[in-house]
C-alpha cells in the first residue's frame, strides 16, 4: 500500500467540511415528507418534525462554515434569513 501526504490550507478543509455538511443536510431534505420513517416509525408527521429539527441544526452549522457563495447555492434568495 502506498502512502501519500497531502497539504491542505484551512480554506480547503473548510470547503471539504462544508460540502459534506451540505450533502448530509440534503439527505434529510430528501427524506422530509417521503415517509421513510427515519426517526419515528409509523407516524409520518412526527417523523417530519424530527427531520426538520435536524435540518434546522444543519442550517445553523452551515451558517458558520459556508462561504456566502455556498449559502446562496443552498438557500438561494433566502440566504439572509439563515444568517440572522
């Protein structure tokens, strides 16, 4: 097995972290109202409430890590309401 050393600056690391958080958030968005029973089995409405709580938590973290361009890609014109 070969080993490689890769040097990354802080902006690159932030971008990698933010991209993965964006992907995880999108997974929850896709599950919202899909009836996938992620957190609450047999109660879609309760499940959607729990999924939305997780989406909201991702929104907070993303507002810390994302660049303004990344936030616009995620939220479009609603980006200002997320940053408040």
